[in-house]
């Protein structure tokens, strides 16, 4: 089988990379951003809107919605709360932001 490249799915690659403690820590730190991104995409899909339709409801252009949705999966910039509120309203939701206590080994 010389010359054949091993093909892995994205999930398989991530699982391999997670064995590296530095990668695992960085991946865990991005958890909230990825969770919010999933929520944005699911909310838009649930109401059957395109990025252009969401943009129109937000009073902006489609590339701005594309940047918003992709900014959460990179770390180029963080959207403002006002932008997230407009997005939520455009897809028939409201934005809720919560602080969740972190449990430590001591308490």
C-alpha cells in the first residue's frame, strides 16, 4: 500500500490531536465559542433563513453575517453583544448571557 495516504475524518484528527495536552487545553478553551457558533447556525437553520435574509433583518449585508458566523470559529475578532442581540432577534430568538461558576478541586 505504498503511496496511499491515510485518510482521516475531521473528528478522527481532532481526537488524535487531543492526546497532546497543549492542544487539549487550547481546544477546551474554545468550547464556549464553538457552542455559541452551533447555536447561531442552528437557530438560523431552524427558521429557514439564509445569511442574506438574516443580514437584511439585521440591517446589514450578507458578508457581515458570514464574518459573524465565522469569527466564532477563528479568533480574529469577537462580535459585540449588540451584534449578537441583532442576530438573535433576526432569527426569532433573544440573547441570554450567563456566568457559570467553575468548580475547582478545592471547593
